């Protein structure tokens, strides 16, 4: 069962599983879990928020009549029509600017980038027009906008379509940057992002879209929100802390399962939010485990791991480290195309296991 | 002889007291220049009606704008204003004429030469000048500076050339979405007119019929580059291609007003965007660090000043039609001068923002948070 779940989580197969659990030893209440893919979680979150607030609308390439390039917005145009689900021409700088302007004038746009690689064309609007405006205007002009889309490496899409932008956007004050892993993350964080009155960069992952996760009733409720800025401990452990975000969480959990067989218990922290970074959660964990390995898909220099390590150095947890904290990252190269090369350009489970063992000196 | 003198003085005083406002022409009609049209059947009327009240108001606002900019020049040279300072003197008819053609409930966005618009959109001279000098009484509490001033329905003040154009179309989208019959005036210069994102915006605004008046303020120079050296086509009013356009005399406040009224009517009737090119001129260089004479001659500047100054044009019109007296206008000048002096006094004596404010206004509607200072031990507080 565990291996099946691992298989599913790493996104190699899209199978919707329906599970029912019963709690033993407590009054018999069948807690209903359903299997929901990340894609459907995002879709439902947007649907509910569109229904809840008339000012919310979605724009981007192929989001309406095509049902979304990755089908994330499937059915929304049919339900809400042209006014609220808007197909744009292939003009990122223009439509991102239009989205920001609409947010300034009282609407709550969701601006989709087909992938975040294309957001580079519009990055001036994200940073200079959206992120900085509330500060420059000393509180006169807020920008309640969500920029969302797939981020990071996919499969076989080569160098120009595989970059991770978590570090780039995470660098900028005035932005909130969120990176969900599971369906629950996707749902709760997207709802929070849409309801947030500030610019939020919402980094999805294409390979996770088809992965199903169990979703409890509580998570399915219309007002289920995950607070931005709080990490989650996905797996408890005593020996070492693994900190990661997005798809790499799946690999961390898989590595942890393998290491557990050798008696090494990893604590896996799902960052959920890149900015503001929940340093406290990481510090608390390190004070327990005394070891840290960060795992990310992006490039090493000036990246997510680099920031986490710097903060740990500067904070109270440093004294609890029994070994230098290290980073597992993507290889410092543009993404190649050939499968074997691509596979060796991003962290694999064996790389995480190797780094854990080196850090623990076993 | 004494009697005659007494009589004379009595008569003159009688004459003065009897000369009430009823003696002035309440309104007059003026010929205005014909606009060149692009994909438009009809242009604005060739005549404009100006009432005395309107005339006095336009005069006062333009004069206030002029003196405010000149005072900013002075303060900049005294190093009391620092950084970027892009002055608007010479272009007053644009800002005042545009505002006369729309309502305050409409929306407006422009680039960095924005002090004039901040004024017409409801800012006071006091808070504008205090923003230039970086004081807490500034319109953006000293945190924005010359290029980042905001008021209700005025979205700045934008530093990145051309970026304000998609923003403006976005505001127009919100106007259409919310159905309040408002429109957005979206300004850019001749330099910005070549930006790709502007053409992207033309496309979407036209496709979606956004109520957006695109206005190119063509002051003939993008920083130090003349229009001939920057644009393959200097017919900026035609550059919208499928968007109807008109080229307007931007030195004549009435011409600008009538064109804006036509444009506003076009947008409000659901026809989509329209483009206006205002031919205007700036007396100052691009910014305070540009003397403005290396790429144009002093003669050229002087010629515009003497032949086309917008304030002089309005003044001549009003005086020659007996719509106001020389004294009355002089009185306005004196009042304006006083207002500017008071504002400058405030702007130079108001204290700088408190250091506590450094990290505020990062996020809206959020609980207070901590911001890292310059070193790991410095933790600063940020409130919404």
C-alpha cells in the first residue's frame, strides 16, 4: 500500500483512487475521504472562489474555450462565461499588466501564465507594478492579484520551458510566493491566495497535476483555507530534517520511506510558502533532529536552499546543528532534452538518501 | 480746480464700484484648430464655448501647475528635492483640458511626468511638494517621491516607460466589468509610443472593447531623442492602426477639452478604445538632470514660449473678449504664488517620515510582521 501511494505521489501514473477508512476504538464514524487530483483541487478552488466573489475572474492563454492548457480551468468558461473567464492573445506583458490594472481598480484577477517561464516576459508588471505599489503609495493602492501557473521542470520540455522561479519571485518584498505540493495544499493555498488582498505568486507543478491525494471532508469544505506563511510537517522524524517544496516533497517522502528501513527517521517539512518563509518551523525541527538537508528542483546558486541555510546560520537553530546543513538541488545547467540527461539534471531519490547519509555520517 | 479734482476722484470711485462682474462677458465661442483624423468619421467641433467660470478655473489650475513646477525646479537646484524630477511646464493645457473633458469619477493613469495630473486628480500642491521633498506630509508619506503619487482614481505616477499602458487598459476592463459607465484615460509619451506592450494593449483593448482613451503626449522628444530619430512613423495618432485616432493641438486647452469630450463619448457608447495624440511641448529638459538644450535650440524653446504658451493663449482669449480683467487675473496670480509659497514652506519644514515607517505598507490587510533589517540582529516591524 505504501509503495502504491509512493508510486502515485511521484506522478508517474494518474489513477483516481477512492478510499474509505474507519477509525478503530472510537465510536464508529466512517470518515469519508475522496481521492482528488491536484488539478481537480485547483479547479474546484477556483470554481468556489469565482462563485463566492463576483470580482474574481480568470485570464490567460487558453483558459476559457480550450479548458486550460493543462485542463486546470476545465468547465469554468462553460459555467461563468466570457466576462469572468477570459482567453488572452499570446501577449504576456500586456495581459499581465491588464490584470494588475484591473486589480488596482477593484477587481480580483487570477492571471494564469501557461508556464512561469513565460512570466519572464511580464516580470516587470509582476514586480514593479504589482509587488511594489502598496509600498510606493504608502498604503493608498493595493493590488489583490494572483499569478498562477506551472513552475519548474516538467518532462522532456528542455531548457526554455523548465526553469524554477521560486527563488526569483521569493527574492522580492511585496510579493507572497506559494508552492503547494498536495491536492490539499493546492486547494487551501489557492483559496487563501485568491482571498488575499496582496499580489500572490502561486507556483504549481505540471507533473503533480494528475496525482491524486486523499482529501478529508474538512478539506473539502468551501471555506477550507491554508494560511500563507506556515509550513507543514508531512512526516515526523528524529534523526534529520528534510525541508522541501512542491514535487520534491514526494521524493523526500519516498527517500524517507527507504531510509526508515535502515532505522533513519526523517522529518519532512513541506514549506508550502516560499515567501514569507516559515523559518520557525524549520528551526524547531532542527532543534529536535540536529541535522538539515534542503531539497529543491531549482538551481543551487542564490536559491531556496541557500536562503534557508543562511537563515539557519543566523538564527537560534545553528547551535543545534551537529553537522553542516546542506542542499540538494537541480544541477547547475540549463535543462537538457534527452531523457537520461534530464533525469540526471534534477534530484533523484538516491541523491536525497546519499546526502542524508553523508550529513549523518553513516 | 479743487472742485474738478474732487469730482474727478468721486467719479472714478463711482466708476470702480459700479464695475461689477456683470460687466464681463459670461461666455464666448472660440475657433479651435481642426484635428487630423484616423478612421474617424467626425472630429471634435471647430468651435468651443468657454464660460467665464470655466476660463478662470482653467487659468488658475494651469497657473498653479506652472508655478508649482517652477518652484520644484528651484527646490531641486537647492538640493531640497533629490533623485528624479520630471517637470510638466509647457504641457499644462493637456492635463487641464483632459480633466475638463472627463469626470473625477473616471480614472486616469500616466507615466512619470505626473505632478500636473496629481493636481488635476485631486491632490493638493502642499502634499505634492511635500512628497517631492520626501516628508511625512507628502501624498505618499514620502515613500514614493516624484514618480509615485496616487489619489482616488489616479493610478500614478509610473516609473517604467510604457508599463502604465497595460495597467490603464486593466483599469478600463474593471470599469466595463463593474458597469459603472466610467472610463480610463491612459497616457504615455512619444518615447513610450514605440513600446511593444503598448501594441499588445491596443490589441486587447480593441478586441474586448475596453473604455480606454489612449493619449500620447507628443512633446517631440523622448529624453534626448527627437521623434524623427526614434519612430519610423511619427503619426502617433495612427499607430493604433485599427483604433480610431485624432491629432490634437495640445497647447490649446479648449482643443484638448473638446477632443477629450469626443473621445469620452466614443468610449461611453461602447465603441471601445480611441487614441488621441496631443502635440505639446515641455520647456524643461527631460528631467532636472537634463538641461534640455543639447538636442534642441534655445530659439526653439523661446519660440514656443512666445507663440504657443497655453496659459498666455487662454489669457489673451479671455482678455480680448472681456471675459476677465487684467487685475482679476493678476489677483489670481498673486493667490497662486501665495499658495505655492505656503506649500513650499510646508514642504521644506515638515519632518521626514519617522524611521518606524520604514517597513510599513508591504502588505495590505495583513497582521503585523517582522522584516529583516540590514543584519541578522535587526528585526524591524511592519504593519499594513
